[in-house]
């Protein structure tokens, strides 16, 4: 799951259109990427106004999984 979510953040940083879609609706934006259920659930719980906020929330989530 960690690798999948890191990929999503990386794509958001290099593709501004994807990044905006990710902020608006993370689950819809990542359709077709083959993310597992846990990754989709983690994304659906994030509410952020910027990619910095999004990445920060995701990082905190991932740190609790270690």
C-alpha cells in the first residue's frame, strides 16, 4: 500500500491536473491505477486544500501503519 500511495503523490506533483483531481476527489482521481482497498480507503479519508496538506495527512496515516 505504501508504494501505491507514494506513486499517487509523485504523480500529483508532476501532473498538476491530476493533483487538482486528487484534491477534489481522491478515489475518483485514482480510478484505473489498480490501488488496493486499503489504499483507496486511506485516500478517501483525506480532506486537504493543497498537495502539501494532502501529502502531510497521508504521511501521518502511513506512519501509523509502521
